[in-house]
C-alpha cells in the first residue's frame, strides 16, 4: 500500500473468479429516484443475523421520521431500527420477511402520514471530526447502521479494532451483475461517501483510505476522482479493481489490494485493514451530516421483468411489490423475483415482503435471464471449479465427500471456508448445483457438531455421576467407620451392635448405590 | 404474483459436457485426415465399428443400470472413447478386434466403475491395452505409408473391406507386402540388431524427422490439440508436463549416445505422442485433480512412455503409461491439494 496512490490502472487479475457480463441496466437509466412513502411500512425487528431488536412502541403510537422504534442489546450483533417516516404504528406482529426461508419475523407495521415529520432527537453534528472515537461508534450504533454490502455486521463493531489499522478500504466494487446501487451512489454522492470516510478514519485512528471501484465503472471512477481532488485530503485515494467476480468479496478485495490473506476464523483487522461498503459509509455521513439514522437505502430494481429499471432510494420496510410498481411495474415477461444478484441472491416466493437493510437489489427476471433449467450430469473432474474458487478449495472433491457425507473430511478440506459465491456452479459443465450442496453440507456439519457436543456432554454427565456416587459412598462408609471407631473407643462394647455395623461396612462396595 | 424458487447462483456460464465432448471430436479431424491420407480409409471402418459398438454397449448398460439412456447416450462421451480407440488401431484391424476393445472400454473400464465421471482408468487406453496383449500381431500390422516406394500400389477398398470382414487377404495378395513395422517398432528392432540410428533412419520408412507419414499425422494431431487449448477445453498442465517427461530423458540420452538413441524430435512426432499428449492424457475423469497434481501426472506419463519406448517390450508406451498414472491419481491427489485460502501461508 503506497500512500496517496491514485491510479486509473486496474490491479492485475486474480487467479480465481469468473468474468461476468455486467448488465448494469439500471445504472444506464439515470439518477437515483426517491420513492415516496408507501401505504404501509413493515419494519422487521430482525434485520441481520444478530438478536432481534426490542420494540419500544405500541400499536396506536404516533411515530416521527427517524424515531427509534426498537433497540438492540449491546451484545448479540443486533441492530436498532427507526421509523422510516412519520405515521401511526398499526400493528406489532409476525409478517413474512425475506431471507427467512419463507418464514415470518416480528415487525412494526406503520401507516405513514404524508407529513414526513422529523424526530428531533437526532441532529446534524456541526463538527463530527471533533468527536472522540468511542462517541462516533456510539452514535453509529444509535443510528442502526450495519454493513450494507450484504453482511449486515454492525458497523460500530467493525470500527473498534484497537490500534494498528493501516488502511480503511471503501468497497465500491459491486461485482455482482445487475446491481448498481453503489455505482449510482458514487456517481451522485461521492462527496457524502468521502465525508463518511473522514469520520471513519477518525474512529479508526488511521491515515489511509482507499476507495475501491471496479474497472468498468468509468463514470463512478471519474466522480470519485473528482470528489477526492475537490476534498484535497491526501489520505484518501482511489484504487481500481478488475471487473471480475467476486472481487468485491471482503477477503477477496483485501487480497487483491494488499496481497494479504485474512486467516480462517480471523478478521480483516488482523492484517491491518478495515473494509466498509460505500453505502455504509454514506449512511454514516448522513447521520452525522443530517441527523438521519439508517431508515432508507438505495435499491437497484432491475431485470427484463420490470418496466423501468432504476436505482431507487427507498424506505426500509417498503413492500417489494410497491417498489416494483414504482419502478414501472412488472412486464408480461416477469418470471423470477430475486433479492440480490444472480450469483448470490435468493429467490423470493412473492412480493409481499418488505425491503430490509440487506436489500441491495430486486431482480425481476424474465425466463431467459435466470438459470435455464439445465440437467445435472455427473462430475467429470474437469477442475474448472477449483480454478474459479476464490477460497482455493477443490469443489469437485468436496462434492464427492458431501455425497457420503464424510463430515471429518469435509471439514479438513475446507467446507467451512466456502464463501458461497457460486463461481463453481457458474463454470461447471455438468451443471451441478455445487453451492447448494455445500450449504446443505455445512448445515449437516453443524448439526453433526451439535450431536457430537451433546453426546460429549452426556458422557461428561455420566462420568460425573459415577464419580459423585463413588464419593458419596466413600463418605458414607467413612462415616460408618467413624461410628464403629467411636463405639469402640467409648468402651461401651455392645458386641451385637458392633458386629452389625462391621457387617454393614463390609457389605458395601464402592459405587454400590443401594 | 408467485415466482419460481431457485437456489443461487441463478446463472450458468459453462458449456455443457456434450458440447465439450463434441469439440474434442472436431479437434480430432486434422489427425483423421492425416491418418487417412497416409494409411488409407481403413481407419474410417475402425471408427464406424467402434462407434456403433460403443453406443450400443452404452445404451444397453445404461438400461441395465436403470439410468436415463437418452441423457447419457447424447453426451458424446462414449463416442469420444470409441473414436480415440479406433484412431489408435492400425487401419487393417479386423472388425472383431476393434469391437472387442470397444466393449472392454465401455462396459468394463467405464460402466463397471460407475459410468461417466467415475472411471478410474482411461477407457480408450484400457481397451487398447487389452487388444495389445490379446492381438499383438493385428496391432502391429500398420500398412506402408503413402509414398514409401515409387511403385507402391494402394490397397483397394475392396481388399481392405475383405480383410476387415474376414481377417485374411485375397489369395493373390500377401498382407506382408503391404505392411511394415512402424518407425518406433523398427527402431526398437534394429537397435536390438546392433545397428546405429544413422543406419536406421536412412531407410525409406523414415521421413524427415520421425518416420514417413507419422511426423505429419502428429503435426496434424497437435493442431487439433492446440485448438482445444485455445478453446480452454483442455488446460496446458498435462500436455506440457507430459512433453517434458518424454523429451527431457530423450534429450539427455540422445546427447550421451546419439548412435543408439532416437532424437527428442523423433519421439515428439512418432507413434501416438501427440494423440496421447492432447487427447488421451488430458481426459479429466481419470487424471489428477489439481493443477500441481496434473503436472506430476503428466510428467509421469511422459517418463513412463519414454521408459517403455526405450527399454520396454512394446514399441510405444503411452497406453501403459496412462493406465499406470491413472492408478497413481488418488495418491497424487492426496498430496497435491492446494492450500486453502486463510490456512497458513
């Protein structure tokens, strides 16, 4: 990492990954559209893997735009949520939410009024760079900001690595096809991103910030460069990453830029790096600059199944059906609905699901755009999967092991290191759904661990019980012996009592529980 | 509105197995043209027999194994096996010899191990090896290449057909008049008779480098192989390593004693070298899995081929080299697994 490097030369291609058609249709159609509040907002209390937030409002309450409606405990990686606009809480109930395998999650349902009346509890910070790092982290937690690149890890936690951070990498790579939300953000609001970056540098006590953009994002690159030049902060520079998938994966990006590997079970800060998605950074800037917590995000609504593909700034909790309607509605060709991109996104069964903090893209695909139903053939060991794997696994071998399944071998061959990027599926000439198999196998491995843990605990309990009984027996016979001795010592020899006692002591064996 | 529920990824970028197999067949066309030009049309008969028998066996076994016949019969893998085997056989091979080899390749080497993707041994080479030990005379009966002698008569198609169907020439034609030892065979035999390389290569069977006809057939085969490399249907590791394994020992011994060792160029362009390098050793199913493993695998094939050619009882050694290295694959795979990202440095 050289200080102040700004180069339009893309970094060399990695050995792994695949080159994908970019299909950033939405980005070509113009600016970010702001969607007005829908008829109903469904704000899920569980926004990420952490524990769900605790609601602090009741049905019937009036809430204001930006007002906290549920708080997350400090432990457990949960995230606070806020009212996306002013209105009335109509219900606190289970609603279908995306990503729960078709399941539901407790949600705060708000009927917006059209006033957009703002909550007064949060105000713009005139000088955010004057705040102390702990204060910054505290505010970011308060604002409910999580990593918007997909992982949704609480941002404040990621900004608390201790000392020794050499670089903050802003991830604007967005390597999945179709998705252009970060692209649009960089084109329109690079200055906001850089303001957020400055706040983060302060929180990290770090002097270098690299804004990573993709080689094929010419407009975004120009915008970032312009903003950097305008700001004149020589701590911030731009780095161009090849248009390759999954170059935007956190560990992959770090490897591309620094050449360093984050060890399994480790975190980027082990190699002196903190990585933040540009959308996250913009959300931080919005909170310090405008006093607005994370109540909206940019979502790419795209695909041949939608009338007017666009990047839409939308309130968290907006039903996806309304969002699609805003983007021109479904075309007759609409056949598939995916949240996320074509590589890692998941199918949505219907559109009565709310936008969450994780929703970066709604892909409404026609029949031809997504996975034509292909017939799976046996693996011919061609090895293309291993060539494409960013985790340098051998998917073809893992596949054979998953068939067993041989959990011990799966673990030693790195099943847990699979990042589920889908590259192996993409290059497989036998059309084997490798990623699905690995996700299943991971689940199996996890359950296997649970079973192993349970039986180990049972064994412990069994052994402890044995020891306990033995000890109790020993104490009892000691006590009997003591009584025998006492009687003997007292001199009042009741021969019969003594004989009986001795017999009792003799007949008891250690471990005998009678 | 309801939508289809599919697992990620939703995109597929690879050409399918049947498409890949078809490309391999296309890539064999230059080699086929070379073979037909120099050795006549018998090779086409071989291919026809092998193809029919292979597809028949494939369909039959798939039925018995209760697998989808249509799906697997149209994957072209049996056809590739058949064509590779047929192109390794002399053009004057009687049909039952070809058929026997094909049955063994498809039924035993492929399906008894579990069918496509599960065979431990390269099916074509397993079939070839069986024929080599069962019908050694037929397997050595290569006709004289075109242009060896100015007054050479070509075998009429009728004669070829008769030999193909009955295993015997017409009364008035002697098979010996039309066949000769291949250059590899001839080198082996004559070196055994204490002749020097200089004396041997002076004969009419030897062209410019590696035997009349053979040098061109190998060049044509390499052309098709290059195309497979360019299309990334095969990768460079196995071909390169195999060539190194074959040519480095050849070079060293040639430098040490050129009188009794053919040059590396001779090895490069004679016998089945190029077919082995680009089409046989590169069969992914029976090859090592990782890139590093494939380098070792290819190197092994090259070295064993040289050892058999130089010291073994058979003139060419590719089939045995491939089969032996097939056996070593589990071991190679075990010790060449790439380091997983994030585990050590």
